[in-house]
C-alpha cells in the first residue's frame, strides 16, 4: 500500500514537474498574440476590440504625448470582439490591470458596434456567464511576467510548441506593450493583392451574416459608462471610433443608425472627448476592411496623438 | 464539474480518500454529498430537479411494490413516467415542440407568435440541466423494472438517491440499470490495489482520448462546421471525417473516465462501447455504439412496441430511432440523423438474403465484400453525422452540397499539416489499441508488462499528455444531452 501511494505521488510530481517546465519554456518565447497584454501593470490603457489592438501603437502615444507626463507604460489591452467586449468582466480586468499607485493615465476607449453587441435574446445572466468563459473571465492575474495563470488557462494549443512553434505568423508582430502590428511583408510571406481582395470579401460576408444575429446590449453600454467613470478618476479618458472602409461603415450604419449620435451624447454627458474617425476619408489602408496595416496604424496613432494633444491643450486653456 | 477541469483535480482525490477512510455505513452519504456537489457546480438550482426525480421514483416504486391491484401499480408507474417525461419536456423540448407546431401552423397560414422569453430561454440554454436525458432514463428504467417485477424497490432513500446521482456517470452515462448498480453501491468495498490501479489507468486513458485526441480533432471540426459555405470540398470532407472520430473519442473518453473512477470506488459500470469502428454492418454498429442507450431502447421501447402492441419490426425500428434522435437533443437535425440510420438499418436487414445471393453469384471474395460493406456504412455514418453536428437541417444540406465541390485540393481548415499528421497518428494508435484490447481492457496493456516497461509506459504517458494535450477545458459533447 505504502509503495502504491509513493508511486502515485511520484507520478503526480513528475507530471507536474514536466508540465511546469514546459509552461516556463513557453513563457520565455512566443506564447500567442494576446499574451504580452497580460504581462505588466499598466499606467494607461487602450481598450476595445481587434481594430484597436492592431490599429493603435502605445509607443507612439507615449512618445508624442510626453509633455503631458502620462503614467507609463501605456498598454494596448484591446483583444478582439469575442474576448474583450465591454462588460463587467472587462471592467474588472481593467481595475486589476492598472498600477496600484496610480498617478495620471491616458485611457483610450475605442468604440465600434461589435464592442456592445450580444447574440439576440440573450438574458443578462446568460451574457455574464458567456463573458465569464472568455480569457478575461478565466484568469485573475492580468499583470505578471511570466503569467502562468494565462498560459495554464488560455494557451489554446499543445505545449510541444515550446520546442517547435507552429502558431506564430511572421506577418503579425506582437509587441511587448500589447500592440499587434500587421505587416504586409515578412521574411516568410508577402501578402498579395489577391489575398487582400479575398480577405476583404470574406470579412464583409462574415460581418453581413454575423450582424444579423446580434443586437445591442444595454448591459454592455452600462458597463462602458461605468468604465469611463472609473477611469476618469485615474486620468484622461477619450472615446475613439476607429477608421474603417466605406463598405464596413455602411454595414454598421445600416444596423445601428444612431451609433455616432449615441456615443456623442454619452461623451457629452460624461464630459469626455469623442474622436470619431469613421466618417472621414483619411486614406488609411486595411488588410480586410477593418484592421489597419502597420504603416496606417502608425499614421493613425500619430493623428490620434495630435488630436488628443489639441483636446488636452484646449482643456488646459479653459482652466 | 468537468472531468478535465482543475477543480476535479482536487475533488476526486478528496472523494476517494474520504470514501476509503470512512466506515462502510456512511460511505453512501459521502458519495451522495460529493455527487450533488459535483452536479451543483454547473447550476446549483438544477439539483432540485434531480431531487424531485429521485423522490418521485423512490415513492412510486415503493407504492408499486406494495400495491394490491394491477390498476394501482399502473397509476404509480404512470405517475413516475409522466413526471420524468414531464421534466424532460419542460426543460428540454418545450420550445422545440412549440416552435415546430408554430412552423406547421404557419405552413397552413396560421401565425402564432412565439413568446420572446421562451425563445430567449431556448437560445441561452443556460437552464438546460446537464445530463437530464441520462438520469431521467436511468430512473425511469428503475420504476419500470419494479413495475415489471424484475427488481424489488430500494428501501434506503439515501442509497437510491446515490443510484440516481452517482457522479461518475451522472451527466453522460452510461445509463445504468438498478439491478446492476444498486447492489454494487450497497456492497462492502475493501481497498483493492489491483482494482484501483486498473481504474486509474482507465482514467488516464480516458484523459488521453479527450485531451490529446478528441480536443485536437475538435479544433478542425469546429472550423469546418463554422464555414459550411466554404467552396473547398476537401476541407468539409475532412471536417466530417474527423468529426466521426471526435464524437467517438469524446464520448468514449467520458465513459472510460467514468468507468475508471467507479472502478477505483469499487463499482463496475456497464461497457458503453465495443470497438464501434470495427463493425461488420449497420446493425452491428448499433450493438457496439452507446450500448447502454441502445439496450435501454430495446428493453423499454422496442420490445413493448413489438411484444405488447404487436407492431411490425419496421415501424418499431422507425419509432425507436425517432426517440433516439429526440433523446439526443431538441433539434430536428438529431431526428434526421437518427432516421437516416434507421433507414439504412431497415434496408440492410431487408436486402440481406438478396445481397448474399448476388455476391455468391458474382463470386466476389468475402473479404472484399466485407471491406466494401464497411466502407459504405462508414461513409454513410459520416454523412449522417453532418446533420448531428450542424445547427440546422438547412446548414447541414449546405455543408453536404459544398462537400461535393472537389475542384481544388486546398484544405483551408488547417494552418499546419503537422497537426493533421498528429491527428491521423493518434487516431491510428487509438484504433490499434482498441483493436487488440477493446474499449474496456486498455489497462491490460500496461499491467501485463514487466515492471520496467510499466515505468516506461507511465513516463511516456506523462510526456505525451504534457506535450500533446490541448488545454481547451472543453466540455464533453454528450453533456448537452
């Protein structure tokens, strides 16, 4: 009996030992495109879905807004529409992500209909339960490196990738500050015109179908307002609507006609600026109609920095 | 609670240690508390349904046994069945039936608006009690067996409650008969290292099937079925083919783990699979697949239809398969899947003599006939499973139509071919092991070896689980039923 128990204990120890060794090995290299977002305490945050994750570079914001002495680092904490829609779970993760001793941060809350929708007829309880099952609901540690909480709960593939990585795509450069930069050309692949045409077509088709299954969630909107109120106490908040192609805008506008007006009204009520880039012909390039490619993301972040600077200077002059 | 969750890592050792430390008299209570806790992790309130079903069947069975007239027996048996079927209808089929009725009436121009709240309930499926079809069928078989005089009712309410809620097989079977499980729950269990070792190896094998094989296949299956309109026919064919194995490994993983846990606790559960891929005919497949459900259907649906109602075999088979389809879920896709299989079964049985004569006349070797037969049935099963996996009949038809687009060999559901290679390697390994040891004697593969080979096997297992396991913590497919 004693030998049997020893055997089981030894088995469990070896299993745990090998498991943690590989988790550690994974954490020292490439994990996935979201992992770096969970490896540091943040001074400022960029929130939203994948358009923000790929479209806003925290480094450019930090460099161009240096004079305002925002708390660093600014982290791009936007994931994608499946994982980081506004809600209680996202708000809770934002609270846990920020530095404990916080001075004055910059907070960019990007908005798109996808951040506020749910499957039709989903009640509040079901919605909370669904959010709880996503990355932000599964983990409790949002700012540790290495983040074993993330790897053990959210690493979606086998640990043999620690030795032979198969999930890395050279065209998507993952930065330590959470920005996912999409490059049209990498060492292993150059995106072709045909790729771009196909991706844009596929995205539009997907969105057209998907949008029909969705409805606007009051709960998400309520949480969004709560997020603004929480972050207003920690620094300067900006609501931003990202640029997108005319086709995508037409699709979103068809479903949610008063989207801009609604957020304009929220911004006024909450006394925060609303920077809307969706209606402007800015000439930014996307690879699928919604996500900005590297150069455009950099240009857009510079433009955003300038507008934020202007807004802050106007505010300062008023005071 | 999922078997493949971190909570279960704490729960199971606690249950096993407590079980062997506690005196025999209170072990039932320990297991009952554990089982209810196990179930309440999903949704605490739904344990009330389990309790209600337990109480009704407990009292009905006692009343049936003590009743002096056949009429009173019938009343209590009817009450038990009505309550269990009522629970099933209320929690699983209400919206499905009302929506189906509304569609039929709409066809005749009568439009009935379906209550939005009801629709919301259906879509969220939050209230759908996990494993409801399994435990209601298990308790119904108990009352019917008491009514038929095959078993005596259990007088100990606690032990009976444990029979209904026994956690290893509560949420996805196998559906146990009272005559098998109740005596085992009451018998004195001494520590038996051989049994415990066998049980642990079965659990380890089950986890391998789930974490390494089924969940790996699931990634590609999910992707293929998420895009039924894909123009890449080979991707869809591959998706359907992999789903065949995914559902088998996923379900048999659950059963294997359940059998392993029960074995550690001194209970032998019924075998639910018997190498289903090695069938020789459609009829043979249904004897090997989900054995506990098919035997339940045979004893409590098919035989009463044929023996008591004098129904002919063909309509009886159609009714049985209709019920099997509905049992799987409140969606016509399951019914179509099941009925297509019924049609194949009927066609197979009714053409048996004709085919034998034809093959004899053509002088085709038996081995070739067997292989062609197997291949045909396997393809047929794969095609019917497209209905099983799809969200609607229309989606399934779109999927099947696009499966025929064989213009390009491009497989768009795979981002790397190493994973496809791994999928096929693991399918091969599992089939080889099942071929030699069957589904339930896999432990012999390790225990019959000399000591040093055993250790190599244990460490090999650890390396495979750690390196090739997929950490999806996804629930088992059959939980939804």
